[in-house]
C-alpha cells in the first residue's frame, strides 16, 4: 500500500497548525494584521520551510505596503517562531522559516470582478437581441 502523504507534507501540515497558533497567541506586534497561514511547503531535506500567509484586516486587500510590513514583522520574528516550533514539534533539525505573502485571495477577488463585469456586458448587449415571448 502506497503512502498517502510524504513526510515533508506531514511536517508541513503540523508546522502550519503550530505556526497559526503561535502567530495568533505569541506575537504581540499591533502592526501585524490578522494573519492566516495558508500553506507551509517544507523542502525535502527539511532545511527550509516556505510559509505562505494572507493578511486579512488591511483596509484594502490590494494594498501591498501593509502586506509587506506584516511580512517584515514575521521575518523578524522567524527566530522566535522557529525556536517555539522546536519545543512543540520534535525534529532533529527545525527548518528555517521563509515567509511569503499569498496573493491568491487578491487574485481571486480580481477574477471574480472581471467575470461579473463580463456577465453584465453580455446581459446589456443581449437585451435588444432577445425575441419577445407572448
């Protein structure tokens, strides 16, 4: 029977759960927005972990400066987070954390807006073409 998940996926899932808890409860920086850990991708040799986060309570989701500031805060706290993960997860070597802003929420909203606009144009253009039903 084949394994359903590789070790790196299991480690990444555990790190995602623990990082979400640590960021919510332990980082007290008021500049850090409400942060959601979307995914953690761990390298095969467990030396690095790419952490993809979304910052939710910015006034404008397209505002890159607020997201960049939050990523910088997380990068500065990476050593603390790594040591806390070391206490919670028993690994011989804890991966170095690299934080990235996950733009999928912004891109999804943009695509949804484009679809709505295209539908509105189609409906406006087809109103004169429809036959009148009696």
